[in-house]
C-alpha cells in the first residue's frame, strides 16, 4: 500500500487537493511556492546539482503534471466545468429552430432564421461533447481490437457512459432539427432526452468518489443495493399490476373502455403507484356515487354497490400489507445485509479501487477537451512514422539487387565464418574431451592392473601357507603312527 501511495503522488512529497490543482493551472508559477511540495529526487539528478530558476520551474511543472493524483483532480475539475457549461447551454441557448420558407431572402431584405443556433458558446459545447464522445469511441475500438469488448461492456460505468452519450446525441439532433411549427414534437423529445442525459452526466460523477476512503466503498455499496432493488422491483411490479387490474375491475364498467382504450393501462396503475407513497384515496374508493380518479371514468351519476365498496376496502388493505409491511421491509433487510458485508471489507475495497484508479490515471494523458491536442500529436507522429517507413520501403525496392548481392552475401559469409569457427571450437572441445577421457581411462587401467597384481601376490602367499600347513600336518600324523607301532 505504501508503494501505491508513492505511485499515486509520483513526484510530489504530499498529496494535493482540488483547490491546489485549480490554482496551479490558473498560475503555473505557483509550483515554485511552498503550496506544492516535491520530492528532491524528481527535481535534481544528483544531490549537489545546481540548476537555474527556469529549469527548476520546468522540472517542477512536469513532475506536477505527470502525477496521477494531479491528473485525477484535473479530470474532476474539467468534468464539473463541463456539467455546469452543459446545463447553461441546454437551459438558455438551445432554442427552438423554426424553418423559414425556402430558406431564401425575404422581400424586405431580412435573412431567414438559421436552422442551428450559431453562437460561439454552443459551438464550443458541441466540440467539447464531440471530444468526449470520440474518447469513448476510442476506448470501445481499443477494447474490440484486443478482443476485450465484453470485458469492457460488463463494467457498469461503461454501460452508463454509452447510454448517456447515445441519449445526449439523440437529444441534440432532435433539438437542432428545424421545426415546421411551434407544435412540432421533435424539439420536445429532444428536451426530454437532454434532461435524461444531464441527469446521467451528473450521476456519472459518483465514479470519481472512489479516490476517497469513505466515499469509495459507499459507491460500491450503492451499486450492490441497486441489484437488490432490481429484485424488489420485479416483485413489486407483479403485485402492482395484479392489484391495479383488481382496482380497475371493481371501480370501472366495461363501457368505460369503449371510447378510449389508450388510457386503460395508465388507469390500472394509477391507484397502486400513489398508494405506495401514502396517498390511499380513501374518499375516492369509498364513494357511493361511483366517481373515481380514473382517467377513463367521466360519468359521476352512477352508484357503487356495498359489495364493491367492501371489495375495494379488502383490496386496499391487502395491497398495503403486502407492499408496505412485507416487500419494503424485505428490501430494507437486503440493504442492511449488503451494507454489513461491504462495511466489513471497507479497507480492502478502498485499496483495490484506489489501485484501479491509479492504473487508469497512469495510462491517461490530458483530460477532455485538452486530449484533442494529444490525439492530434499522436496522429502527426504516426503519419511521420508511416512516411519514414514508406521512404525506407522505396529505398529497399529500388536497391533490391544491391541488397541481394552485397548485404545478403555479407550475411551469408558472416554466417559461414561463424559456423566454421563454431565447428573448429567444437572440434577442439571434443578432441580435448577425448584426450582427457583417454588419460582418465589409462589411469583407471593402471590402477586395476596394480590391484590385480596385488591380489595375485596375496593369493600365492596364501597357497604357500596352505601347502606348508598341509606338509606339517602330514609329518605330525606319520610321527603319531610310528609311536603307536613301536608301542
């Protein structure tokens, strides 16, 4: 973890905050002040090095810019600025564009109203959003090129990014399409889509909280709770539709749907949706005259029987018991379990999230819209590289014969010399090995010969001793026989 902290700060002696990064980029000379502390090894190549004030500022500013923590806070600042700027543009600058007749000059010399709002701030916003969109597309293409598209798609934040860029693009297209009249629906659809995309852009900032030890695990906690809420929502929709249809059967008559069936489904869930939030519609459901809040019911002259009123009461009580007492408490229990599990591993989760953010910041360069300059620089370098490769390719094609006759022959000669030298060295090694083994073998033979000679000598001595022993034994036996004969 200590190594990760050093990599996170890089050349900085202490971590900088959002305000410090903002002030330094407003006035780069502030890197020379005690506002930012640097490690001495990042500024001086050796302890006794002396450099000028300009070189010192350049090295400090470079060390400041390449720090992952500085890159992160730069990205946060630019993203917040983009959200504020986007809200200003959508709220006050993207107006309805009315299409003029034939887009030609009028008789009084006036020019027709342009189809697209031609203001510099709107153009700046479109360019900024376009750079963000291109960055996201480059990430997708990079993931596809290495075969990791599904790995990219399985990340929740990537799904949110793709959705909000698509929705925002569709909203901008609808808003900027020339309208035939003030009642045209394209502009209204565009405003709704831009509203949704603005909400998603703001919620996307939650991902930036993972650098904080307290908020980082909380972001993961919210993500897990959304999965729990999905389970709750499936069960709730089933119960909502079931009791909504039950309310409609009791509160309405078949002729209510004859004229306008488009509001049928809205009326079915009207009561159940608002009853979940505490609006029980007690007066409406218990009226004897039959009047309701159903959008499809307009006749207030009919009466409702006591049986229907009793059925409505039972339905309301049952629905509220299932939703409020059971489902909501189940959801709270699921949230509590998720909170407890993540709270136990809070420190480990933060370290892993910090490591992922560190790797992401180390691979990044400048935040949008400044990334456009880095992209252009990369393209220029790539074009120069291809130009050099093309020049060398033309040189090779033009001098191919010379290459075959000179270079290849030189390579072949060098290879033959190398093989000869290796064969000679190998032959010498084998010859020396044979001599060494022959000498060892001769020494072994001499040793064996001496051993055999020693064994032969010892064997002869033993034979002589046996013969002498046998002779002495025979003589003693003969003497004993003679003594017995004499006696």
